[in-house]
C-alpha cells in the first residue's frame, strides 16, 4: 500500500481521536482498473482508471456514524471529520456500537491466499486486445445466424489498508482478470436470443483458453433458438452451476445478523435444526487458495476462520458481525460470507441429466425475488427440457416457485462441477418435485 | 472566451470557486483529450454530498455522509469510446486521465474549441443548495415521530426501521464543441420497513418516497398515505396466499405497475442495443409494436419527480420523448453516440451513475398515457385473474424480449370482483406479445413516487415510472400448483 494513503489513514484516525472520538476505524483503498471491449471485430470501448477512497467510522459517547469520501485533499478530509463529529453527537446513543473486542483480531492467518499476481503491471494493452479478438475468433468458429459478438477483457489490481484505534491494522492486495463473450443470434420468429460465457481468475495464467470461452458463448446462444414454453407442472429440476448460486443467495441472505435481528428471516431460531436434505452442506472458507472471496480478516477486523454454515442439512452457523452479534446477544462469526463452498458430488452435469427421466435443466434465473420473512420465492427460468435423460428443447418465459423452508429438503443430488468464476463455488443441484409454471 | 475564468453569471463558477476549474483548465484538458485525433470529447465534473440518517429500535442511532468528487473524460472516434476518470481534480491527474481516454484514437491532434458557451436550460426542480446539509433538528424528531405513529397505528407492529437520505449533486459538463452546462440535482428519499407479528407468524412490508424536492415534500397527506399503505398491505399478508400458476389475465393497478413498460419495452428501446442490432425492437421503428390503446412516453421534465433531469449527463436538456404513439414505435432513447449514429437529435437520455462511468441511453420517468376505461370496468371484465398492486424488481432479456417483474401484493379476481389477497409471485411474459395484449387502459394514470433505481451494465440511475390501471389479457404467473 502506498505510503501516502497509509499516512492519510493514520492522520485521519489521529485527528478524529483528538477531536473527541473514543474509538475510530479508518480504511483506505486504491484500485487500477482496465477494461477493453471489442464488438464485431472492432475496438468499441476502452476504460481505464486509477481510483482511491477513504472511509471511517467514529464512536463518540456510545454514538456512531460512518463516512466515505473520494476527495482526499487534507482540508476536505479535516472538514469531513468535523462534520462527522458533529453529526454523531446529534444521534441517540447505542450501547452495541463500538469496535470489535481485540480478542477477535488474534490469531489472524498469514498463509499465502494466492490472490495477487505480481505480473499484473507487465500486462500490456496489446495482450488485452489480442485476448479480446481471440474470444471473438472462438465465438465465430461456431457457425450459425450470428447477429453480433461482443467480447470484453478486464483486469484490476486493488489494495486496501484498515486501521482501528484499538489495535487492528491490516492490508490486502489482490488482482483479478476477467473475460467475457456475448453472442446475439437471429431466431426465425424475430427473437434475437443472446447468451454469454465468461471466465475469471486471480492470476493471469489461470485464465482458460479464450477460443473455447468464445465458442461456448456461441453454442449457448444457438442452443436458445426455438424456445418453447411448457405447461405448468411439478417436476424434477437441475439447477445448472451458473444458476444455482443465484437461488442460494436468497437463502444465505437471511442468515445475516441484521435479517435475524429484524426478524426478516425465515431462518430465525433454526440453528441446530434441519433446513435441508443431507446433500446440503455449505462452508464459508475465507482461506481458499486463489478464491475470489479469500481474505485474512473481515470488515470488523475479525480473523478469518473456515466454518460450516450448513452441515448435512443442519444449520450450524449464521453470518453475524460485531454489531448485530451484540444486538442478538451472540458471539460474532463474520458479518459477510467470503468464499461459499458447497462440496461437490461425484457426478458430472451430463450424468445428472441422464439420471432424470423427465424435468428441466435450468441454466439461468431471470428477475424474481423471495419474501425473506416467510421464505416464499418465485423466479423466472431459462433452460432446457429434459426428456428421457437427455437435453431437449430450449424453454423460457416460465417461472419456478416454492418456499425456501421446503425447497432445500428436496435437494437429492449435487454435481461435481462447482462454478469456478465466482466466490460462490456452487455445483449443479438436483431437486425433486418442484413447481414450475408456464402455459 | 479564450481562457481564464468561466463566466461568473452562471452557477458553473461553483467548480472554479471550490476546485479551481477555470476555462484555462478545461481547454488544457480538452486539448489533451483530442491530442490523438478523437472527433468528440467531453468532461464531466461531479461533486456529490449525501447524508443518510437511520432509525432502528426507536432510536436514531446511525448516520453517514458521503462525498463523491471527480471528473470523467470521454473521447469518441466514430462509434468508439475511450474513457478514463480521476477522483483528484489536480491538473496533473486530470491530464493523465485525458491522455488515457485520448488513446482510443490514433491520428493527428484535433482542434479544441476556441470559445466556451454556457447553455441555459429550463428547470424542473429547485436547484441550489436544497440538500447540501440535512437539518438534523428537523429530521431527527420527524423520524422519531414517524416511528411512534407506525407503532400506534397497529398493535401487530413489532419492528420499525426508517432510513432518510438527502443529497445534492453538482455537475459541470463541457464538450469539445465548446458547450458547457451546469446542474445542481437534489434528491431525497425516505424508506419505512415494518415487521408485524400475529400469533407465531411474521410478515414484513416496505414503502418508500423519493423526489427531487426539499423537506416540504414530506407533507402530512403524503406521510399519512405512506403509513396507511405500509401497515394495511403488511396486515393483508397474513391472509394472503400465492395464486395458482399458469397463464391468466392480469390487471395492473395504477402507479408502480409502470414497471411493465420499463421492462417490457423501455430497455429494449435504449438506442445502444438497437444500434448494435441486438434488441428485439431493432427493426421496428414506425411499426406497430403495441395495441392502439398504448401511448408510452419517457419524460425528464416532470416537476420534482425522481427521474427528472434539467440536463442529462451529456449536457442535453431533459425533455419528454414519445416512444410509442397509439401502438406505433416513434423513437428510441438516445445518448450523444446513438443520436450521432442515427442522425437524430439527442433525446436527453444520456445518463451515468457517476463520473466513474461513460454515459449510456437510460430511462427517466417512463409512463403510459391514460385511456378511456375506468378501473372498475377493467376489473369487472375479468372472470378469473389477478389484480396486482405493489411491485418489486424486474428484469428483461433485450434480444428475446422476455421480461419479468415481481408482485409483492394484490388480489385474486373472481367473476369481476376482488376476492382473496395474494403475495409473492413473479410474472413473466414476452414484451412485444404483452404490449399487443394490453386490451384495456383506464383513465387513472399515476406517477409513482417510490425510490426506483434502474440498473444497466452495473450502473444505477434514479428513475420513476407510472401507468394507469391496465388489463394484459395473458401473462404467465409463477404461483403454486398446478
């Protein structure tokens, strides 16, 4: 981390303390970001930036507030600290506010997370451009009624520094690389289905072959031609690894301390109880090598620990940070998930499909939502019919609905294909007897 | 003007006074931006000051301030874009960003403008200093009072969470044609979220209000309506069921049901998707895309409404654009790039989340004009279907035309009458098909005052929407069953 930004954080902390704050947390970050987009063989857009910002939380007489700024001129920061102090003094006191107990900072892991690629600075525009063109070459190697191919290559290098007045200090540095191909194709009925394939990695050499990424995007788009709608029914579904995480978000979202405290969670008082089938295990693993969510400490400064949230269907831990931990009278775990791992099974998605005589393979979810208090959900689905263990016609304009208190008990099998390009490593999931609606 | 100060007669002097952005600075930046031969460049200076205050457990115990300052620099060559930004308004940092954006081009230097000329624009909201600071002496008792009123209204209320926001965004846009425009955009939002408990069962509900207005927006009538809506709708949830699944007629209640237009056609008319040929509406200009009952406008000029803009984020005046007139497609939503591509005037839809992003065609306040029917008539016309009242998030597949949005509350319609309350159901349909299936439009247009945010390619901008009560004769309902 750049010396100037570190100094600025320290100076802000000292200024706040000398203005009367009892405790202060400051964090600064900087990021270099480059993105390049190629459309139909021509460079369409380049975006490039160096950015930085500073944020701090103040604790004054049991009162607290948090502030963010991108204006790092010292006079402006000084003004913001004064404003923040005055704003905080107007608030009602809240005994649960305050920095974490320094005990929670102890035993911070120091293993190499593998999330920083030292070669990042050597990557040049030409290489990025070649990658973007290679994605398109791959996309166009597959023949079909292609309307347009857009490819995107982006990468970033970020650093952050966190400082707490009660003894926490931490830095984090990471890189990431992304590539994406989107392909629009022409259908006979006038529709222009689009689909994409993307890949990402913490280190450049982990990126897959761009030709195959581009080709997958076109294959996916072509597979959408001739979409049909099926009648409403109760059926088996396979949620493909691209879609599974999105449905799981609605479940994990209500494991948060604030959702529990506000009683806006269908998982209140469910710790130690069965919330899904024995196939349902979910581990929050902050130390995963090269993981997109890997970290040594969280936003409260709590040292990272690997823990199961759900184990063979039994809810083991919630995601509780320092503040809502105090509100709920429970020890904090962590206020946010890092890498969420659903341990893979032993069958490929092809084998899972072969095991379903009739049902749907769901590749994408569209819109939809859930009632966090009651657990009811309803979401749009896009995918394929499964007929006698084989992929059939593409389906869309249909909904999947149910209740999360019931759905996860219907999980009967888990694939061996965790989605690799997200901090959520969720494989394909098979559910039995769920409601889909169509014609 | 050759160099030196910006004209003092215009409020754009704000950036000169606060950050030393003079006419000379601007000329240097534009000159650097065009140094590789770009055919257009613009600078977007932004200073945002936002304050947030929150209440939970009957105490106003949280607050935050946010300052977001920076400049975005864009260079165009034909349809190609180079974009860079700097949070620092130091000349060296800004020149660096200008150089980066310039690299999209690779010819000799183009000539920067000789004169800078301010544009005068009509105003659709109070502009100066409305939310530079939030008056805590006023807001804190207001929130505490709201909390008490929500709890007193219904004994089932267990939790009340309130969130109040006031912000002021000042923007200065200068382009390589020498035009400069300044706006000061206020925004306020109030959100209430309640949880009720009845026996062992819990239900929650939300309601929000948002506008480009001052504190006077939160008048008694509006607050009273907000409280009665949120408590009544949450109470109804205890008896609400998921409706059956499958295709059925759906009546969309007046107001926030405008999300149908936003998803089913609004996004598909954003000119970038059409320029690229990837929207389902790409070959539909001048053709019939909806039933003749349907006229849709996208307007930036509704007084004080959340999606209104005096100017868009490229400096073009906010205006009212007729998208669909009696079923016929009349215009796309344009930004500078697409207007240039199509050889039409910009429609004032070039918007961005902040200086960190290049502008794109985006909606403002999108609504349908009223029709000849009444709400009673429309509901009376349905033998078995749904009446939907409150809505959540939506999404659309631009190329395929399939759209979806979430219904939080409503009623079943049986034999022309509202019967059992319903909840939590996703609707999904195909845009072009649904627009042709709008068979009745009522006379009760309402523009919604909730805090809608529209997302596109990771950028969020404030919008609003509106609609009279309409009947869509066939939509797929993600209920229970079969």
